């Protein structure tokens, strides 16, 4: 009897070791937007690059797992939903984490629909583009970067000191319709800036290009997009005002609530990398104006906060 127990004990140990070995060999699959410089960039024939690419590799190294990036394309338009796109990718098993996710309370609530279509992703088939995926519940990691809105100035407004949205009065303002910046400018001080605002269609019009040509004087846009424009156009005529709108969102990873162990492991890895200063260094290497996460970790009702201001 003791012999058999010993045999079964050894077998159990070997089985557990084999399971752990397989887990270590399983790649950490992270979904990243293929065209969101300086966070993540994937262009055919060129090396993958960006802050989130560097961070994803560091996280995988910390977990002792190889990294596989599932690239996807997110449309910049009024009908797109980053929440549903991320949920569909995760729920379909395309990845275990989605990087660069804006951590807001309304982007993490249980979706109001049970299914959603997948965004276009690398390797997608015709059937993938047609089918709908049953959605799960999202769970966030701790944040790793703060992503604010900033005022960017055109050539005719350079030197203008901006300490608040009210300082934009008298300037020719341009904004993408349906964007967060649109809501901020249109509702500021009971609509005081409305007559100065021109709306462009997101995804169709080049807002920063129009600003650089001098067609407009200022815009309110995500800081990362300004960083990307500056990297692509080193001689650009637009400049940063240095003003950050006080309501901004942290970015982090998001996974499924059904896999809490992975989120815990990622949080430990993020804490270690942040303590060593490596996350900030990844930002500098990628040309990102890196700002550390701020409280609250998860932003509440964004629209109500804007209206109340």
C-alpha cells in the first residue's frame, strides 16, 4: 500500500511540474492597437515599436513567458467602441490582456449587450469579420501611465499662455466632433466658446495638420496624439502649451474577470517595473511624454465631471 501511495505521490508531483512547465511555455498574448503611436505601432516590413510594446515584453519577461502580440485595428470614428472591441477580443480568446486601455468607470461596466463584433485584427478571416462574440466582464490591472488632454497651439498662437480653458477665448478653435475635447469646449462656461469652435470629422480630417497649416489657432487633444505628430513631423509648426486639462484618465491593462490570477501577476510585475523606474524609461525611449498614474486610479463619470465644471 505504501509503495502505491509513494508511486501516486511521485506521479502527482511530476504532473504538477509538467503543468507548470506548460504554463511557462504558453505565450502571454496581449492585444495592442496597430496604429497608436507612440504607444504601439505595427507596420508591415518594419519592427514593432512603441511604449506598450516595450512594456508588454517586460511584463512577459517578469512572468517568465514568451510574448505574442495580437495586433488589431481600432477605428477613430463616432461609432467605434473601445470597450466592446476589447471585450470581444478577450472573450474570443484572441488575447488575455488588452494594453493601453483607458481606465474609466463606464468603460469597465458590464456591457449593455450580450454580443459584439470583433475589430479587424491580424489574421482575421472573412467569417471573423461577420460573426458576433459572446461578451464577458472586464477586469482592470493597476494603471501604468496617465493620459491627459492638452491644449496644442498653432503657429499664430505661439506664446499664448494657457492656464485654463477660458484662456482660449478669442482663438480659432478646432475639435473632432463627438470627442471628449468636443464636450469640454462646447460646455465650458455655459457655451462661452461655441462660436469659436469648428468641428472636423474624426478619421477623415487631419486635425493636427490643419492646425499646423495655420487654419486654426488651437485644439484640445490627447497628449499621446501630439507626441505622435511631433515624432512624425519634427519641424512641425504646432507647439505644446504645457496645459493639461485637470480631468484625465489613467491607462492600464484589461483582462477578463474570470482570470483574476493573471491580473494579480501583472499587477506585481507592474509594481516592480515602476519601482525600478523602467516604465518611465520605456516612455522616454518611445518618445512619449510620460506622466505617472494619478488618483483616482479609475476615473468616474467623465461627462458629469465636465458638465459640472
